[in-house]
C-alpha cells in the first residue's frame, strides 16, 4: 500500500491512528440518537485512492451490526417525531459522482439494504466544465452518466448537490455561490424528476464553506448540508454544517471502526486551528 499511495500518507495515518487510540481511551464513543455520516469518494478494486469493494462490504457489515441506518430524511424525522433511539445512527455518503459508484458501491449497498446519499457535481456529469482538475487524487476517474444516476435513484439512493463547477465557495462571490446552488439543483431536478434537498460543500473544510452559503442554501430550498468537519451530529447540530467522518482507501478495518466509533473526532480541533 505504501508504494501506491506514498510514504507520507502512511506515516500520517500512523500518527493519526495513535492519537485516535488515546482519544478513545478518554471516552470518545457514539451514543444513541447521534448520527455519524461517513464520507466516501470512490469504491474500486486495485485503484490506489479507492476503497476496495471487499473492504466496503466489510465496513457496511460492521455498521449493520452496531448502528441504526436511516436515510437523512428518516433521521431528521425521527428526531422531531419519533421515540428515543436505542442505538447511534450511521449514514453512508459519497461525494463527486464517480462512475465506479454504479459499478461497485451501488450493488453492495442494495444487497446489504444500506441507505446512502450521493452528492453529485453536475458539471462533472455533463462534462466540459473543467471540474476534473478540481477533483485532486480522483481526477482521472470518469463520472456517472444520467442513465446510471436515474437507476441508482430508482434503487433508493438519495441524490444531493455537490455544486455544478466544484468551486471553492469560500473564495467565491455570493453571486457565484448562488449560481452553484441554483444551477446544480435545477439540473438534478430536471434530469431526475425529484426534489433535491441536500448539499455537500466541495472539500468541506472550514475555509471552503463561505460566510453566506448557509443563508443561500436556505433561500434556494435546501434543507441541510454536509461539511467535511469531523465528528458526529446531534439534534442540536446546525443543519447546514453537518459533520462527517472521512473514509480513505488506506483505512484498515480497525481504522474504520475507530473512526465510526468516535476515536478520530479529535481531528475537529485540528481542523479549527487551520
Ligand atoms: Zn468533491
């Protein structure tokens, strides 16, 4: 693995893993009613930056054993109307909209009956918008087609917006942010014939969000938005700043378990300092 993804990545993983072990010893754990949203990008065999389908299936099996697995709609509804939950909840989310979602992740999600939300960058699907250059380590992976997106939606996967151009919203004007939110929502609703209510910020760190984005999301009819800020969500979490836990290709099953159970939540403090 070190040969494929680079020694610095593996070194950093080791440091974070040790800190997580310490943090868990301090009592970090998920509680009933809390929601952890997992942030995936790519599921594909033998691709350096993608989680393998076998590992993805093992990760979902762990979730099934330990967590309630509601949709985002379901989690919000339960908080407002339902009885108290007996277990913590987990939700699988994917960013960008890579074709390998259709080929590898979707069949496993269906087989194991695990809900998921897929945040799609509409300009990436359409092509010719220069989005690829902003996808970092995933820039060579092809996008889903509209036919595939229709099929996964029909198969129960929730679709959200991940902008049209994958812009850095923290460095965009309010007019550009509004354009990203409006344009991607309109295209998705037009293509899929469904209301698009959820959003994920490109990159999703604090500096990528933009001061006026939450108000613009609300004004454009979005109900909630996911960041990449680390941690769990509770009934009192800001709906336009939902936290997530990033799952990487180089995570072992133990890393995955530690991440979903709260061990890596200390990274939030690090994110706030940057
Ligand atoms: Zn993205």
